[in-house]
C-alpha cells in the first residue's frame, strides 16, 4: 500500500470510528450517582457498570411514567442486544447524567440509546444502546407495545 492509499484508509477509518455526542442528541436526562464499588483497579468506572447505568436510567423513566411495572406487570422487557463505546474515563465520586433517546420503535421492541455524561459535560463520556423486546410475562412471547409504553417511547424518539 502506498502512502496516499494508507492516508486515505486512515481517514476513512477515523470517519467510521464512533465519536462522542453532544447533549443536544438526547431527549431527556436522568441524574446518576456513582458508587465506590463502580471503580475498577485502574481507578475508573468499570465497563460493565455502564450497562447497569443504562438499565437504571431507562427503567427508571419507564417505571416513573407508569409504563412498566417490574413486579406485577403483564408485559416485561427482555434485553436482546447491548453495545457501548467509551470516550473518556469517569470515576467515583463523580456525579453523572444519562441522556436518553429512542432510536427505533418496532412492533414489540424498542431501541434505547443512552449517553453517559459527567454532570454538566458537553459531550458523552460513553454512549451505547440496548434493545428491549417486550413479552408477555406468563408466556414469554413477544407482544405489541402497550399503549402507555408507546406514549412514553414516542416522547423519547
């Protein structure tokens, strides 16, 4: 590969690389607290903790809005896909915010897109998504999104 081709290839790779997003990319924000146990041996929040932050932020909105009853609801959400990109380290005792938006609404599924920000920061320190497929609690078969859930996710889209 000559130098011109190598430079063009490097530029294309840089364009494809995920980038932090600004606050304006999200519809709603939820404050989050870090805990001592969130830090790993390197002194920053461990990667697996971000997925718990995603769940906490999204499910908190759904429960608060009366769109999800975790304990007794007939319809529950199963996570079928997750992904996260990391851009800047965060650590306890830092205050955080999760930006939430809905990227896609399907017949029985929703793609929630989440950005994790240091409180007040302009860009995401991490961003990712997860997909819930909503199922009947008893049969575990996919169901259409209940009316209240549909209202809430449309507000986030």
